[in-house]
């Protein structure tokens, strides 16, 4: 599927250019497959009467291939922007004079980042500085890149705050961190008008949404599947590209490197900017809603809308499974991207232990490998080194409907999840789940509240990075047909009662109706 990177602007009823909802999407639909992308596709197709614009924000063009999802007919405007495509200048830029007061304001804002995150004055300053990034503002990108004032501001911040000895690394970190904000400001200035905006994360998409709300006064809806700031912290803790130039005498093992702290504070503050602008703020489950409040969201604006799946699509798959008394297929299937956050290596290590007790078992890894090819190669090498390559199969992207009738368990070994659709899809098809204790997975498997828990356990929950526990739980279910059938029945009952797409669509219909009515008022 290779449509144009941008669709033409949509004409409104009176000849003006306008859409109903502009979806602001970072690193997801339509170029990246996965749970969030599937959810976006569901939402767009559920409301054919709503005219959507889709704004895709990515890193660099070479990081993405063709689109993975066909754009529905009600996507009447589509545009793609890459935040880290920094073109080299044709010639050496001339030094510039910039607005000294504007840079002083931005510098004071950065000093405030290190202070109280609940400081209302700092947030007001953030809003003011963000507005100056727009075309025609007092902080144009050229001034940030080439002015003496920018050099002085960066140098002063380095001298005042940085504990890393490398000024060069500090300089380029500051540039790379902030430059995408001007791209987003330009997108906000040029984007087709919309009656409301809907961001599916904080981060860069949330910054764009907050800036659009600030400049147009039109509603901003925020839906978070995972908590963006938390996930970026996990990425930053694991990142090897962030330098730490302190020598052995300068390092304190209890402290993060300064550059990691810079990135964390940056994402915390653009997250607060989005939370301040968005209403409503939607989480998938209660723990994430509480995390949003802790990160700066106003409690009265928050509520939960869990994911839902199509029973009509998945329930018929139950009939394709072998009937009792046949036991479940000894196949454990991890459906997801082959990336570190899914901790595929723990799944492979667990398969070694499963195979020691069930030699005919298989482990299927069904998901794209192109997002982090290096990690995918490490996983293949691990399977070889553990002697399980004959039983652990890398299938690439697969249609989930074709997988579910052939497997005995869905498995999530992730270190972070929200409310994974693949667990619900498995339940609807009669497949229990084994999952790490992340996100809402315990709620999905064991139930939430007395009525839900009375339905029974739909699998098992294990600790993160514990291949032995994962293997024990899998073998216990696969080797006991009665226990497996009980878990299967619990999953079917739970998804049919609490997690259908009809329930989810009803919630979002009200959200969209309220946003569009507010804009019309």
C-alpha cells in the first residue's frame, strides 16, 4: 500500500477548508502496525459520518516503509511530517541578531524546568514561549540555530546547570531536543482547520494538539493507551546513544546522567503542556488515570474508556478449534512488535524451559521486525544459542484471525503495556493469556471488582523478566485440558461483558459529540 504521503485538503460545505476531527498521531497509524494503530483504524471506521484529518508525526522518512493500513474514505485529509529530518544548509548560514527579550524569556523557562513541576507560573511561561515558536513569532527557528543570543543562552545554561563535562554534547542535545518544536509550530500554523483535535498521546503529538488548542481555542481530546512520559523514561533509561562523559571520579552511581535528565524533563514538560490544554483526558484503566493526574492532569477532566474488540470478527473462530476432549494446541504465541519493550528475549528463554517439559511445544513470534532490526537479530541469535530455533518461529506480521484457532495461549512478556487488544482478541476466540504484571493485564486476566473476578481467571499473571514463572504458568495450562477450558470460558465471559467495541464506540460517540457541540456553541 503506497498512497501519496499527503492527501489534498478537504472542502467544507460552504467551500471553506475544514474537517470535523484532526487526529494527531506520533509513530503509529498508518505507517506502523500494532495495538494503537489498530485502535485508530477502529475509531475512524466506526464513525463514517465524521470527516477526519490524519496528521502522522515520525522521526525520519527512512525509518518507515509503506503504510500498513488503507485510509478509510472518511479520512479526507492526510499529511506526514518527520521531526528529525534535518536538511544540511546549502551554504554556511550567516550569524543573526535575535530578539534578546524572547531568548531571555526562554532561558528563564528552562531554569524553571528544574523547579517545582506544579508551578503554575512556569506553565504559563511555557505557553507564552510556545506561542512565539509559530511563524511570525519572536523565536524563529533560524534564530535558535544561528543567532548569537541562542549561543549565549545555551552557553549560560550549560555553565549554570550541566554536570557533564562535554559542552559539545550539551550543545547538540539542546539543538536536537528543541528543533522539532518549530516543525510542530509550522504544522499547527498550516494545518487544515478542524472543529476539534484528538491526540492519541502526549509527547510531540500532544504538544501539537496543545499548540493548536492555544491558537484556535478549539477542543483538544487526549486519549492515552500507554503513559507517554513513563514509556519515554523507560526508553531513556535503556538508551545507549545518550552519552555520559563523566569520569570515574565524577560519577555518582545513584544519579542519572545529566543528558538523560534533560530528556526526561523535556518530555515531562511537554506532557504537562498537553494535559493543561486537553479536556477530556482519557485513560484505558484506573492506574493510568491516576498516573495522568500525578503527571499534571486535572482529575475532573479524566475518565477511563477501556479498549473493545469486535465479537462478530473473533467469536466465530472458537468453532475452528478442536472440540473437547482434545487438549489445546501446545503453541505459545507472542503477537506483537519485536522490540525491547515487548521483552521477546524473556519469551524465548521461557520457551527453553517449556520445551524441557513439553518437547512438542512451539513458540510463535508474530509481529514485524523492521522497527528495531538489531534487536530482532539479537532475538534470533538467542534462540539459536539456547537450541530452540527449531521450535521458536519468527512469523513476521500475520493476520491474527488466522493465528488464533491454531494456538493454545497468547503470551505477553512485555515490560510495559496498557490494555492490550491482543489479549481481548484471544479471549473472544477462546484463547487464554499468560502475561507479565504490567498495565491492565492483571485486571484483564483476574478481573476488576467482585462481579468481574467471579467470572474466574482467564490465564495467569507472572512477574516481569521471569522466564521460569512464565514457563511454569504456560505448562500448567497446556498440560491440563480442564484448567485450560475453564480459563478459556472465563476469558470469553469477560470480553463479552466488559470489552466489546460497541461499548467503546458509545463512549467515544459521546466524546466527539460533546467536542463538536462545544466548538459550535
